[in-house]
C-alpha cells in the first residue's frame, strides 16, 4: 500500500471518531490543514498539520482513552509512523505539537484560558506546564517554530459544522512532501 493509501485507510477506519471537541478526527484534520493553507504555510507544514493527530487513527486504543486517565502519546506514535514516508519537516512538527501546547500554556499569558476542556484534560495527561528546563529544550528544537504554528491551527480547527475541502484536496501537499 502506498503512503497515501495508508493515510486514506487510517482516516476511513477512525476518522469519524470524536475526541471530546465536537468534531470528528477527519473534520479536525481538514480544518487545521485549511487554516495552514489559508495562512500560506508550505506543503510540508500543511501536510504535518493535516496529519498531526494520525497517531490517534493508527493505535488500537479506545477513542475515550483520555477519559480513562491515559495519554496515548499520539504525537510520538504518529511521528514514528509518518517517518516511513516523510522527512523531519513533516514528522518533527507532528512530534512536537503536544510540547508546543505545553510551551504556550506555560509561556503565553491567556493561552491556557483559551484551551477547550478536552485540551486542558489532555494537557494534564501530557505533563502539564513545562519546567524551566523543558521550556529551554523545546525552544532549542529545530522545528519549534513550526510546531507552535501547527499548535495554533490545532486550537483553531475545532469548529462544529465548518465546511472544508475534502481529504483529496490536501493530497497534493502530501505528495509534495513524500520522501523520494
């Protein structure tokens, strides 16, 4: 199966599931990617934004795993899975998008207050606010800036009933970002 076929299959298998935000995994991915496209992101960052939660679609844990007090570590799982087909310009923002939430919640006044209840719940499971050392490590990451952008689109892409292009619209960014 090609990378695009695997991605389509993952969305077909679990894309209709919700995760406490009122939108499905697929709706969330499409909204986030549309935000990245709207803001002029490059193909790799649009691909990363579209696929940032792919880890939720490829594990066999229940959709309500956070309600059970368990962090599925979807960012690491997704990044590792994507690394079979994509380079670090896609995989690293995916790997870092949870750390970006923790970073912003720690460093940006008012950010925490804007998080949805589901994001607050997952933030606690993902380690909560960052220590001084964690903030410095995150800020030094090569793809920290891209991860913060992705995180902001992640926060924005939770609008119930929003109209977006289909998955096929964004496949050109996936194609452009595949490793040869």
